[in-house]
């Protein structure tokens, strides 16, 4: 994938911290910044997906009233964690 140059203005204290960390990690400051930006964007994209899913679930609940209790969900997940191929609990009002 082609790369493009982006300018990023940092205060001298932060720049120094990045340079010291890069030296400690034996990596370039450039690589450290790229990794940090990529991790941030990945995390924020996952948060946005979760936010959309939660909003859709809440809207569905408000529209239908169908739900499972926390206890029902916990019991189902405990079965899955123990290796059982359990069916999810039935939604109810």
C-alpha cells in the first residue's frame, strides 16, 4: 500500500519522551509513533463497532421488549466456558 507523509506537531517534552522510549525499545521513533497510531485507530474502530451494536440492541429491546436476564446470560456463558455446546437462552418479555 502506498504511504503518504503526515506532519505531527509535538511539544518538546513529548518528543523527548518518545525518543527516550524508542531508544530503550531499540526502535525508531517513527516506528513507535506508527505503532501507537495504528493501535489507537484499531481500538477506536472496535469501540465504534461495539457502540453501534449496543445502540441497535437497545433499540431492538425498546421495540420488542424481548430480553434475557443477566443471570440467564451468565449461566449460558458458563456452559460455553466449560466446553458444552449450549444453546443460548430464549428471549422473553
